[in-house]
């Protein structure tokens, strides 16, 4: 959507991020999360984020030219925080990934973001692009686990990875965003086990 390394001056030597810049970025994204949790996407404006975070509007517009880009970076940060280290155990790693999604769906700001993206994507190009990038980011962890399992012979070489990701994540998205029901760890484990019964090579 824009430069993936904002806050870094053009031509500046690579000395690592300026701590003041890191704090400003974190303050802005924290403000976005708070506003999403309190008011939904309509509460996220450059004026509101500036007032909440103390980061100047000019700075915000320079690095996040529209509301969709503010929301994108906020939810991307949460996706990254939800991820855990790989163990090499297929079942455990899939459960870990799915529990990360479960936590996101129960986080007020993240849940409201997902609802906003689904609501606006059909008629707002910025949110349509946001939906696509968040789908790629959110599914990348599952894809890495499944590809490693294919390479190790735990899954067949011809499985349809996007379909398997849908079978894993789809029930959680439906249960939370459409049915409005809570998701517990037992439900997550049941989904993973049912998918593995379909696709795992049983030796």
C-alpha cells in the first residue's frame, strides 16, 4: 500500500530505527487500536489519532495517507504479535496458528477491524486492497507450516493449500464474525484434528 519501512529518511545511513520515531509510530498505532475498540473504524481519523497519540497530523498523513493504511498497520502489528515459534510438530504448529487467529477474533480492536474490512471492501477500493493484504499476511503462517509438512512427507504432495487454510480458518471466522459465538481452545483442537484426518499421511 506504501513504503513498508515508514519513518526512515531517504538516503539515511542504516543505523537502526530512531527510538523517538519508534515511540511515535507505536503511539499512533496504539491510538488506532484504542479508537477501533471504542468506536469502530468510523472513529479512526487522522484528527482523532493525532489527538489521542500526540503525533502531528502532518506526520500521520505523510506515513499513512488514508484511514485504510492506518488500520492496515495496526492489524498487521497484531497479527505479528499473535504468531508463535514453530516446533516442527504439524498438529502443534497448526493449533498454535489457529489459536493466534482465535485471540485476534476475541480482541475488540482486531474483531472490529475485520468486520469493517468485510463491510467496506465491496465498494471501497482502499478497503478491498486492505482485505487482500490482510488475507495474505494472515494465511502466511498456515502456508509455511503446511509447506514444511508437505516437504517432510506428513502431507501429500498434491494437497490444495488454500483449501486447507480455508478449512482451518473458515470455521473460526464464521463462528465469531457471523454467529457471534465465543471460540475456545477445545474448538480449535477439534478443527485441526478434523482437517488432519482428511489430509495427513497416516504412517
